[in-house]
C-alpha cells in the first residue's frame, strides 16, 4: 500500500519529464500473492482511469503477465503512430519522434528531443 500512496507524485514526475504522448502503464506486481493483496483491482483501475493511464498486473516471481506489459506498450505506440499522434522522422533524425500538437490541425510539428 505504501507504494500505491506515492503513485500520484511519481505520475506527476513522469508526466513532467516524458513526452506528452508517452505510453504510461501502472503495473501491479506480485499478482501471485492473491491472499496478501492490499490494493484492489478496482482501486488501481479507478486511479488509472482518472489519470488516463493503463493498468496491468503481473508476477515477477512466475512471469505471469510480464510479456503483456511489453506487448501492450508496443501496441499502444504503434497505434499512436498509425493514428498520427506521433510521427517517426523521415530518417534525418532517426532517434527523434515528432509529437503532433493537439491544437494544431495543420502539418506543422514541433521536434521532441526527449521522447
């Protein structure tokens, strides 16, 4: 429960440092310890819905759900690329992503150096 109490602060730090279109996933670990659960699925899901982030659970002990975290993040990023939310540069700046401005309906994009 102690970690869950700090999530709001950590999320604010992440949102302040990450690209506005970053894929943020809250991962509940120790899924294998069902009898020792402190934070309910409903409580964690509600927090994520209110903060527009994804929620998944896993067990680092037995590996359950770990692959799903990476698959979900990858699919989320691909969907954003396919929907034009983020645009991969044309090759001149291979490691950069250009986020599409929400309020800009034209094709004027700003460069992002910390995606």
